[in-house]
């Protein structure tokens, strides 16, 4: 009986692995095809071929994107996106963490009301604030500047809530020991609490950076000059700029390049994710 159950379990495991491999292949194929299409001539793409390997391999579109003399602004768009995403992420981490710590650890009048207000704001769709934000930014003279994208998104309610939940479980004994050693509340926060909160900070850093990096609506509304565009708006411009038809291989090449910073960011912060999992397991 035990032998039959063991054989059945092995068979079920094999079937499960086969299903997962097939699903992974279906999921990965479009991404792999996009990479392959970036090295194909346009004629192969428009022919409807779904083959991954090209008969006429070429890196011409990558050369075009990285050559400013060809009229491409791809490098400038990449720099713009990196500046906005990096500064925006750094400001968010700083303000979200401080707000979450204050709501979790500090006692002041109205703390609970502020917390409930934050929960209420989380239910408000961001789309309904587009027109008021646009009017404010216009009246402040910030249209067509990076500040228009960074300042309104300087905090994120969801991550304030996340950091508050993390700091609620932060051991008070550690903070008391730091104060006994002579650290002020500010010193305790920056020298003790923040380093120990790296897993949570890494989590919000990745998602906030991705939010800035992939943002399309706000850059489309606020930016006017092509040299100030981010990658998302630039790709749209790149697609509409081709008078003789859309250069899909060029679009694919640009799209593949936009993914690279996200992959690098994940690799850099992957250890912190694993550290957070180990900490939870130990608890």
C-alpha cells in the first residue's frame, strides 16, 4: 500500500512539474520573442513569423538608439527616467519611513485620527486628482520640469501604512538601549531603526522605483519638451514618429533596454528580500 502511494505521489509530482514547465514556457515566450524581434529586420516581424531565431541577425536598431547623431533621444530619455526615479524613490523612502515610524512609535495628539485619515485616503482613486494636481502644478510654474513628477509623488500612503506595520513590531528594547547609550530620538531612528528596517525599505524601494520608471500618464500630461521626456513617453513618441510605418524592431529594442534597470535593481536588493524572509522565519 505504501509503495503504491509513493508511486502515485511521484506521478503527481511529475505531472505538476510538466504543467509548471509548460506554463513557464507560455509565460516566457512573449518576452523571449520581444528580445529576438529587436535583432530582426522589420520584414521578418511583419511577415508574421513567430520564430525566435532570425535568418538575418542585426543590431542596427540598438546602434540607432545609442547614436545621438541619428536624431535619437533615447539616451537622454533614459537619463531623465533615472534621475526622476532615483530622486523620487529616495525622497519616498525617507518620508514614508519617518511617517510610518511617527505613527507607530510616537505619542502625539491626533495620532489615531491621522492614521484613520490615511486609511481613508487609500480608498481614493488617484485618477480623480489628475485635474486638481495639473492646475496646482501649472499655477506653481512647474510644468515641463522633473519637479512636477517628483513633488506630487513625494510620499506614498500605501508604504506609510506598510512601514507603520513594520515599526509596530519593532522591539522597543532596542530603542531603549540606544537612548541609555545617549542617542537622541533622531539618532536612534537613523542609526539603529533604519538599518534594521532594510528589508522593508528594500521592498518599498523596488516598487516605488518601478512606479516612477513605468509611469506614463503624469509625464504625458506634465512634460512638453521632447528632451525632457521620460522613457515611457519617449517610446510613444518613437512609435508615432515613424512616417513610413511603425518600426517594431526599434520599439522592441527600446522596450528591452527599459527592462534592464528593473532587473539590476531586483538583483541588488534580492539579498534584503531573503534577509526579510529569514527574519520572519526566525520569529
